[in-house]
C-alpha cells in the first residue's frame, strides 16, 4: 500500500549556506550541554565507578578473594574518573543531542515521515534501558562469577578433631604458636597491635595513626591458588562498557525488523518463515556478546534476543507503514489492549 506524500511548505526553503549555518548552530548547541555535565559528573565519578564495579566486587567476595580492583599507574584513577565523567555526560545529554539532530532534519521531512521518527526514538530508548537492565542485574553477575571461578580452586580444608595428648604436647611446646580471635564486630576498647579475624575472612590490624589515633587496616584473606584473580580498573571498565554497548545495540533488533518491513524488503509472512535463521543469528550474537562460553549465560542472552525478533514482528503487525504515516498507531494499540480486532 502506497502512502501519499503531503506537501511540506518548509522543505526546500533554505539555501545551501543556510543549511550550513543551521548545522553549525545545532552542533554548537549539541555540545553546549555535555561539557558542563561532564564537569558536574566528575564530582560523582567515584559513585559512577563504584556502580559499574559492583558486579566484579560481588563476584570476588563470593569466591573469598580480595574485593579490590588494581590501579597500576599514578594517573590511572584520575584518567578513569575523567573518562567515566565524559561517558556519563554524553549518556545523560543524549536526549538533548538527539533533539538538536531532530530540529536540524525536521524541516526537510514530510508530516508522515516525522511520525516514523517519533515512533522509533521512544522505542529505541526503552529497548536500550531493557538491554542495560538485563546485562547489569542478571547477566554480568553470572558471567563474572564464571570468569572468577576459572582462577579459583577448591581450598585445602583441614578438618579439626579432638587432639591427642602427643599433639597437644607438641602444640603447647611450639614457641611461636598463637591464636587470633574471631570477632563479628570491632571491640569497644581497641589498642595498638591488636588483631582479629572477621566472619567474612578478613584480618583486621590496629595500627597507630598520627600521635594519638588508631587506624584499622583490613587484609583480605584468599585461598592458596596458582592464579590470583585481581582485576585492573581500566581493563575492567573497558570490558564492561564494551559489553554494555554491544548489548544495547543488540537490543535494537525490533527496530531493524520494523525498518525492513517499512521499506518493503520484508513483510510479516516472510519474517515468520525466517524464524530458523533468526534463531541461528540470535545464538551467534549471544555467543559474541557473552565471552564466558557457559551455556547458562548464553541461554540468558539468547532468549531475550529471539523474543525481540518476535516482538519486532508483532510491532510490524500493529504499526505497518500506512498506519504510522496516517497516525493510527495509538488507535491500534488501544484496540489491542481492549481485545478488539
């Protein structure tokens, strides 16, 4: 079904020089917001860093490993915070940037073409948030737990029993043998040199601080393993941000299905016949996005990717090109929720 093009009085009314001037103005407006937002975000860079590192910290704690990320250069922490501040500013100001892009191209679009853009942008935003939520709250904890377990081995556990008289006599005669107490909370009166073990496998040591204070140092205890699982901050954040980008891009699959249907390359019937290829492509994308290779993480990513393909087919049924151009999509959604045909 063809869509009739309504006249657009603004199209073609600007000269080439006017277009360049408008482009320059929109670019200046687009970068006007991210710069102050980056400066503001730098004040909260530690919170942003902690938020992104929380899955790794939880995975390390679950395997009784030091819950810390390494910084291997004097400026790595500062450069990382600046990088995160810039990324956070771009993400936060993306609606403003897209708005400037939209205001630049809007005068050259017909009314029905504007309806297509207004339908795609909110849908893309929702899919991006859905992809990030699935990754951060479900997939990342599972994936990092699997990755950390690769470097961990079963610890050597000594089963204690009632000592014999010979054993007791040998222990009592050992000149340097002493016992560190196990405490669930910090004692009321801490003295310098005091130490104790915590239930979460940490050694706490009281050391002098300045002239009259006492500072508590915490030493995480770890199993005797051949591989020390310690993540570098910059490498972990690069890995995480790349993983987030890949997941959010993959979650735009319904938009690809819609666009292919709108331009006439595919229709609902042909998309239904291509399900076997969609399953294969979803498996390939899941294997690329999830680097661990374990079947569980692969399955968790595969299911939403394939469901997004089916969601794209449903959207194409509800929002065919003629319905979007005619502004009838909201009416179709209303009839669908009411159960009307």
